[in-house]
């Protein structure tokens, strides 16, 4: 198996919820804000599609309902099919009505992050970046190049 990725937009998520597991449906019902519910549905839809593809499983609602992304003891996402941990590593991220999931062999550490290139303040960079990362960002020309570098560093950290 190789490292694979899959991206999906909010428009790809079906209206029905029959592809969610009972535990996911229960968690979803506890989310107060529509935006959070939409983000969870999008991230789970994308991850389930990616996991099904990587494990050569059907992507029908019944099979997808058996696939869950749970938090491992480290807090990292872990894929399960039924009660069995899937023999893969996963990482997922969402931003601006898009989600991406990376799937790899279980012995690889993977990470991914979606970000929009947007202005990051000097204070943000000082608060969240290491000295070497700050030097890299502050050494760039002010403007687009600095914003791009700040967002790339942030995305790498998030991954």
C-alpha cells in the first residue's frame, strides 16, 4: 500500500446520515452549531471514503457506517472497521468547506493540514513559532512571501 490522499467538498456529503455509525450520530447530535456539524460530517465523509478506498472496501452506506475515525490514546485519529483497528495510519483536516484525508501503511506517521494563505500577524508568529521558524518568516520580504511562509510553517506544525 502506498500513501494516498482524498479531498472532498461540503457539496459531496450526502444529506442522509445512514453512513454514520451510531456513535458518530450521537456525537453529531451534541454539537450546538450548524457549522461544527457540517465540518464533522464533511471530515467523516472524506475519511470514510479514503479508508474504504485504501482497504478495498465498498463505499456503500452500510460499509461506511462500520468505518469510524476515533481518537487514539495520543489524540491522533485512528481508523476502525467495526471494533477492529484498521491496519493503516490516517490524518485528516478540514478548512473552508473542504476536507482532506491521508491514508498510509500503519508503520508510517502521516499528517496533513488545509490552510488558506492569509495574513499572519507578527504576534502570531512570535507566539507560535520556534526561533528558527520565526527567523525564516521574518527573513522574507514583507507581504505575500511572508504570508505564504507563515502559513506553510503553520500548516506543517498542524500536520
